[in-house]
C-alpha cells in the first residue's frame, strides 16, 4: 500500500515535470498532474482485477481524455493542455526497450512479440483518446457516407 | 469596417503562431474562421496543413475575394503560447478587443520569451525522467542515474538543435548520447535495473505533441494534417529508438 502511494506521488511529480517540458502554463500544470495520477491508478489497478494491460491502457486513456475535455471546457483552454501530460504515464517505454534490446541481440521472435505488444498498447491509447473525443463531439461532426437529411 | 488586408494579416498571424507552437489543426482552422467572421467577412474558408496555412474570404466592403497562403517552417512545442492566442481570439470574437489591440498583443506573444527558462526545462526533464523511471522499474536506487540521464539528454537535445537543421538527426544524437551515458553507468555498476535507467533517460524526448495532435486531427477530419503529423511522430520515435539501439549495440555485442 505504501508502495502504491509512493507510485502515485511520483506519478504526480513526473506528470507535472512533463507538463513543464511541453511549456504548459504554471497555473494549469497541477490539473494535468491530477489527471496523470488518476490515469496511472486505473492503469495499474485494472490488471490486478485480471484484465489485460492493453485494455487497461485503453480505459486509462479514455479517462485521461474525458476528464481533460471537461477541464478544458470549464477553464476555456485547449484540451491538449491537460490530455498531453495526462497520457504520459501510459507510454509503453519498458516494452519498447525490450523490443529494441531483443532486436539488437538478434532474438527476433521475442522482439516481434514485444514489438506487437508495444504497438497494441499504443493503439489502445489512441483508441481511448478517440472514444472520449467522439463522446464529446456528438452532434457536431461532419457529414459521412449517407446524406439522410434531404 | 477595417480594411480586408488588415483582417487577413491578423487572422494569418494568429494561425501562424498557433501552428508554430503546436496546436491541433482543427483549433487553428476554427480560430481563424471565427476571427474572420467576427470581423464581418463573408465566405471565410481556411485550410491548414502541418506546414502551411491558407485563408480566403470575401470582403463586404469592396466585394472582392482575398486569399493568402503562409508557409510555416519552424515548429516548436510551447503550449502556453497556444493558450494565450486562444484566449486572445476568444476575447476578440466576443467583442472585448479591437483588431488593432489584437495585432499588438499577437506581436507581444510572438516576441515573448519562453514561458519557462531553459534551465528549468532541463531540471524538469531530469526530475520527470527520474520519477517516471520509478513507475517502470520500481527501484528507488535507480531514480538518481535516470534523473541524471534525463537531464543530460535534454541538454544534449537543445545543444544539437542549435547546430543541426534536421530535427530527427538531433533527436537521434540526443538519445544516443543519453543511452551511452546510461550504459556507462551500468558498466560502472551504479545501476540495478538497466531497463529503468534507459527509459528514464530517453523519456524527455517523447514526441508527445505530434502524437496527440495526429490522433485528434485524424478524428476531426483533417486527414492531410493528421497523416503528416503521424508520420512526423513515427519518424521521431524511430530516430530515438535508433539512437538507443546503436548505444546498446556498442555495449552488448
């Protein structure tokens, strides 16, 4: 439990540091930190319940993007200000490293396995972002496929 | 009614700043369209890609079409400037500011220094790298080497960018420098978890702005800009991965 609290605290620090790397104004940085903590909590608790990491990444990204859209609407600033630091904890860095190491050491099969998992997790993050974005733009999109309103 | 040329210059300047400092395409088009309409122009059309801005409208005064295109060459990540321009355009559209004031403030935003001094960004890269590395490897002892690596990578990136014109090459060199330092620390026995230290070292280089913008552009129907940004993010990630791979090859083979 203490480990988890330390993880959440460090996640807060990391998210804020990344918000500063992206030059986000200081008054908005803290909100991004809270979103990052929530994202990490979802991402690390869902596998404990027996769900897959990729699905957890998708749900966590959905959470980050959804909350960011609310904050952005509330404070009248671009959504990127919150969603960008919010999804930073989800980056599949460890798997990407394993992939590269395996390819460098010519263990190609293992590398492919890890690479596929890295790509899947990246796609899951994108999917989560997309879902939240779509939920918020109901009724505002562009015409598609059939022109039913004539 | 102001002259159409002035309105054109104002809208293009706002769009230029937003694109240069890393806004998503939809927001740039929306901002320019709203500003043009608020200035009384008709048939406002915009088209923004990752490297250029097009704007056309019809002025009700002289009944002529005006169209201009602007090429954007330099792109940075500075979301606080995007936020400022966004705020400014909101105030203009709701009638709180005149176009003369908007032009003056846009110039101020353009000439302002970065929101944070560059040493503060180096520091944030170090702290961010160290803290993020704990999430990956859960070893408290390795946070210090990771933080040192993140700091050095950020400094290296800025130094290389001053001299090199190709963005991807300076990213490659920066990640190579960082990974080399991390592997040296591993060889000296300062590190328990190699994985954690390498990730903490290169994580400040993550192309976060192009990645999220690519997703959002594709979803809001700006297909050209979305694909271009996606390619930018992919090449960036590949060059960062390449830098690490070269450093690993030197030590592991």
